[in-house]
């Protein structure tokens, strides 16, 4: 099975790395969840065509918009550390979105996970948020989110002011080859966890996310309480949850609009949240049940990517992930490419500072944005 580890998986790498001694015997404090408010200024749910879409944002609303789309099984908080670091380097605004079936987004049909529905959700959300004039935007997606970003750019490049496209660790060739092994990989994961800290501990020890801080903010958004259906992040919020805006279904939390701005909040104990042991936790989305959509997510991805006119950047965790079409395209200079080292599939979580540095240089080099004090110039390919 030579393709093991090459597939841009829906939720982590196939190949399980050995446990690391430095990650054993962690204290409760080390494994405590961290609030979204340390990294984003605003959290809110936007109603679009009867769907409730959760968004997180930060940055200057008068600058270029970076639209962040997470991978399968993750949620918008996967971008937390990256977004905070990017905001220090360049003038931009960041919008991270919970895709349908993930996080706190609830749609009229959460089982409809087709590429068309994903793409329409994001496009309609952008039209709702910017009804008069949309800012110039860069679509950036990881794994499934990268495929969605490519599809949106392919469909709506003439309608939306898309000036850049950034794709993280998703390549059509290796993805399609590995679909047959995905079910066995997903079944090898734990079905449930006794606590949020247990989920974080598993994610760290299994290489799901290699960055401890990122795991502590990201993983609670990937699991829900079996008894209440509430997302792990919601159980940890200090502020009360308001009245539901639409009836609950399928034990998925559906909350009213929440907006909280913390512009100058320091990394204090107030953002390290206590864990409530109120029952078992399971995955927010059962990826095993999404199999019928897998081929539709990735088929034709490479040709679509190469056909888009916007400036393009591909970030990979391993050069082996590159397929034939993209190898030819890269040799012809049709897109920029960076291969990162010592990272897993969740490239932007494992090394958020390096990814934000690469993107900030991409933005400045193409004159999409202006640098800030923390910006460090780097040459393409370095």
C-alpha cells in the first residue's frame, strides 16, 4: 500500500506515527481547551437561505479578504493560530467558515455534502455579507476546503473578485488513488472520548494535529457531547447561549447569532477554559457516512486548478503528493508551490507561522496587501 500517507485525508493522516515521549504524562492544564477569542475578533452566525453558517473573523475590513475553508472533519477553528499570525504580518481581513455538516453551521439538509452545495453555501454567504461591493478576495482551503475553493473559483471567477487561490495539501491524483483505503482509516479512529481533554490527548498522540496549542483550540470544535449534541467549544463558553433560532434536529446545536469582539485580549488564563465532564463525546460529523460524495469532491480538481486565472499557490506536506497534471503545470510556471517539512496533513495547524509567512509574502509579492511590522520578506521557493 504505497499510497498510505499520501491521501489528503478528510480528517488526519492514514499513517499513525509512534507515540512521542514528550507528549506523555501531560497535565490537565496542558490539555485544557483554549477559546476562539484569543485568535479572532468576531464570532457570529449568518443566516443564508434558511441555513445558519458560523463564521469567525479578524483583521481590517477595508483590506483584501482571505476566505478560509477547512478540511473534512475539521472546523473553522483549525485556522486560529494561522489567522492571528497573519494579522500581525500584513493588512488583510480574515473570514473563517464552518462548512455545512461541520462545527456550528446548521443547514436545512446537513446530509447534502455535495461539492455543489458546499460551493453554493460559501458563495451565497459572501453575497450576504457583502451585498453592495465585495472586497478583492483570496480563497484559501485545506484538503476538502481546498477542493471547494478551486470549485468556487472555477464556477464564479468571472462573478466574484477572486484575485488569489491557495490550496493546502490536496491533489487529485493521490486523493483518488486512496479513496478505497479511507473507510478502514476512519474506522481505526476512536468512536468516542470520555472528555474533551481525552480527545485533545488522542489528537496529539496520534499525529492528527502536531501543534499542541492548535490542538487545544481546534479539536473541541470537532467533537460534540453525545447526550446534549452541543459542540465541545460551546460547552466551554463563558457567555450564555441564547435561545435557539430554529428547532434542533439530529442532536446538532443550533444557536442564535453570537458576536463577541476582543480586540486587545491578551493570552491570559481567561482564555484557557475549564472542561466540564458531562458525558461522552463523539465526532461532530460521521465521515464514514459521507463516502458517496468523496469522488465528487476531488474528480477534475487538477484541471480546474490549472485553468483558473487568479494567482495560485499550492502548499504540500510532501512532494510525493504532486500528480502528473500538477507536475507539468508547475514546470510550466502556472502556479507557485511550497513544500513544508516536519508537518502532517494539517499543515497550517502544525506550522501556522511558516504558512502565514508564506501567504503574507504571496500577498505582498502580488501587491494584494501591504506589510506590517512583523512581516519578514522571503524569496519564492524558500
